[in-house]
C-alpha cells in the first residue's frame, strides 16, 4: 500500500521507497519459508518422546487445596 502510494507520487524518493518495500516483502516471504522448512527439519531430527508422568512423593497423600480456593469449591 505505502509502496504503491509512493510510486503514484512520482518522486525519485517514492520510487526508491517502492522498490525498498518490495524487496523487504520478498525477503520476509523468503525468511518465512526458511523458518517453515526449519521446523519440519527439527521435527525429523529430534524424535518425539513420550511425556513423563508427574512425579509424586511416595508414601505421602496428595496435598489438599487451601480452603476457599477454586478447586476446593468445585468438589
């Protein structure tokens, strides 16, 4: 948009601005494509590992929620 307006203005600076914005847009698209591919490559390189179950102290009962908390009212 801004580049088109600058181009319409017909000034030398406006033409440079239009070209600069078009070049920047191409670079951003290229970077976006590179990042998209990079995430796919990382997924292949790092195998998915199952989530470990939460650790709980053995022999101790779970800690009750404090009185007045959201979880204690839901019970």
